[in-house]
């Protein structure tokens, strides 16, 4: 069966809103290290890692062995009604790494579910359905998380179980404070937050939810210290801070293990998913014990924290820590960012290079200005694929290249990717 046949079957039985990359979508059938191979035998260097999820890469012995060992017991599932040893061990490790005093951990199946849980816990704890979120944000595809998503391209419904007020701060390149210095930008955003609290809420807000770097929003990166300044205002009003670490967690940003740490603040709640499972379905919530334990009713998670996922996640986390992949993300992230800025300086379609560690966004614009250029982003996406590199694409205007390779990336692979990106950007610039 060809990819064209599979695509026809896909479109016949799956939703029309289920996005696929490329004019000719590919099926990935084999993978090893940082490379994947499609059904037609083409091999690619993977710089998107299943949307930042295959954080360690592919076919890693330590992770595969941990999953096989659990499979060999015959116990694939028990539910949270029974003790799960790897779940407890993983929760202990994550709680300690979180920096949240007396933290407790609840496991889910995804980042969407983690953020839904965080919203439920925060609103129950504060006895308020009011939430603050950032413009250009993305927090998931469920009912509550769509409500706190500040990006029209991913907000399928205006209905919501929470009342949301959006504030400035996430997307600096194209916002009203774009020309400000870091200090003036932070001050302006704090003033906006204060004004929103005074004019758009009844005061008793439950929480602010924020991504330290906006993922789907195009790896938009605010100045360090922004959320620390926000936290002062939040604490003065009794408002909780939820840090959505689904994409920024586990050392991917290089300088810090959690993205929020760049802002000198410890959140009340953190959510996680993606990279910790290295492809297995797992997410979760970390919170202070008094917040986590505030629910007045029983609950379970049928599949959350199941034996297979927690065994694989524990092995993933151990591998990440034992091999200092955070340090590797810092080193190679700087190399890639510097290289991309050098490339971008020679082409009019490159408006901005931003991000931290191995989480880099390249915003493409119309030559001679800052107008979004989604056509150029599509051209580069196709051009890199044709040259053997897979990258992501996103942003409010769908004009941002998203680069997030596995954290086991090598020096040689980083240079290879820079070469391909240079060629693809040059080609798109010439055609623009």
C-alpha cells in the first residue's frame, strides 16, 4: 500500500480537522537514535520529535528494556485502585525535582488531561471559576483547556467551564510592547495584569496558567523574570500560579530543568507530559499537598500512571539525568540558535530567532517588514523534508518554524541540520 492509499483511507475515516504535515504526508515505520524512516525508505533527521515527545530519541536500550521487563510480568494495567510500584517511585522523584515544598503528583494520560486536572484543582481550592491566561497560549484540546487557549487557530469553541481573562506577556515579537527593553516590557505586562484584575474580574481569581515558552504559539519566549514579577501581583491577590511545563520541562530549555525557573519563582502547580514518556502516553500534575488534596470527592485514573508508562517514564528520567541531557540541550541549543541567527541575517524572510536550549523558533516574515509569511514557512517545511530533515511549524499566524530535536542530539547532527535549514531558507527566500 502506498502513502497515497493510506492518506485516502485516513481522510475517509478520521476527522477533517486532524492536521497532517506536508503536501504528501508520510508514514514513519522505523526509527533509531535521532533518525526516522518512512514507508518508502526515506530516512530523515528528526528535529520535531513527535511534537517534543521523543525527548531521548528512538530505540534507546535502557527505556526499551524497562518496558519489556514490565511486559514480561504480564501486568500491562491495574488502575489506580491498586498500588503501582513504578508510579510511586516516579512520583517521589518528580516531587523532589519540582522544588514545590511537600509536593504531591497525580498522573494522567496527556498534557491536555494534566491541564484539565490543574484547572479543576485550582478552581476548587480557590472556590472560583475565574482563570487568567496569556494571549497566544495553548493548553490542550479539551473543554476547559480550549477555554484558556489564547490562540484563535486552536480555539474550537467559545464555550468554557471557566471564565477566562487574557493578559499580555507571551508573544513579544508581534505584541504592542515589542519595541520595549526587557525591563520596560515586564513593567508594561505587569501593569496590564493589574488592570485586567481590576476591570475584567471580580477579584477572587483562582489561578493564572502560563507556558514559560509558548509551544504551539511558535516558541514565543518572554524576558526572564516576567513570571516572577507576575507572581508578586498574584500572591498579593491570593491567586495561584500554574506553570504548564508540557513542552518546557525535563531540561529541554537548557539552563533550567523547568522553564519557569528562568523567572526565579516556584509555582503552586506544575503540569507535565510529552518528553517524560519518550513516546509513551503519560502526563501529570504536581502541586502543594494542601492544593492537591482539596477535592471533596473520590477520583481515580483508569490509565493514568499505568505500569507500562511509568516504567518507561522512570527509565527515561533516569537516562536524562544520568547523561546530563540538560547540559547537552544548553550546549547544542546555543550552537543552533547562533547558527540560525547567522543564517537569518542574510535573508529577508527571517524575522526572529528565539527560544532556549533545544526549543527554538524561527519566525518568517515578508521581506522588508514584519508581516507574517506562512507561505515561506510551508516552503521551508517542505524544503527541509526534501533534504532529509523534519521540522515543525506553528505560531499564531502559522509562520514559525519549530525546532525541537531529541535531547541526545550530537554535534554532527546539529551541523547537518543547520546546513539543510540554510539551503531550505535560501531557496524559500529566493522564491519569495
